[in-house]
């Protein structure tokens, strides 16, 4: 996510060619945000996923399965199995078919992408205007709360 020129934590990810910050979110099957983390773009995706999944230790005891993008594969699967909870979490990596050419809709992956699209409708989240990552995370929660209240009405 590009950041405004107001300072704060920023970085560069050479693999994705991103300057600014990255957002990692954990959503339920309806696409509602359960946890989010905003950090420098210099942090690797697997490390960002750890930051989000660490929030599961004390919360959301009903979660048993987590689907993740192929970019999160590696040691993250073993790390998730070692999280101390009263129920074990099964992390399943959703992979793209080897024979696929161009864009392909991945099962369960579209739910997260749809949530990011909902969040982008908020002007404050279209570009990261916040100075700190904690206020950026708060804006994600505020935008999601606003969306849920609008659906209830």
C-alpha cells in the first residue's frame, strides 16, 4: 500500500515492487475482518502472516482452519501447528494449478480479495494517510465496522 509523504514506518519490497506498507488481514468465511496487521513493506509476507496469526492465541477459539495464499508457504505451516491453543489450527495453502495461464480464481482466496475491495471504498484506506501503523490498523477496523453497521440497517 502506498503511503502519503507524512512520515512514519515505510519500506520497500523488491519482489513485489511495493513502497510503503503492507496489510495482512484474517477474515471469516463472510469476509468480515477478525484481525489485521499493518507493517513496513520491507517485512516478508510469511513474517506478516505470523503477526496476524499470533493474535489467534488468546482470541477466536472457534477457528480451526485457515486458508492462505501460496506466498505464505514454507515454515509457516509448522509454526501454526505449534501455536498454543485449546484447539489446533489447520493451515491450508491454496495453490494455483501448474497448468493455469493468466488469471485464475482460487477457491477461498477471493473472499480476502473481496474484503480488500470493500476496504478500498473508504477514502482513508485508498492510500495510507496515517503516520503510525497502529492508527492504520484502527482505520481498517473503523471501515469494517461502518460496513457491517450499514448492512444491519
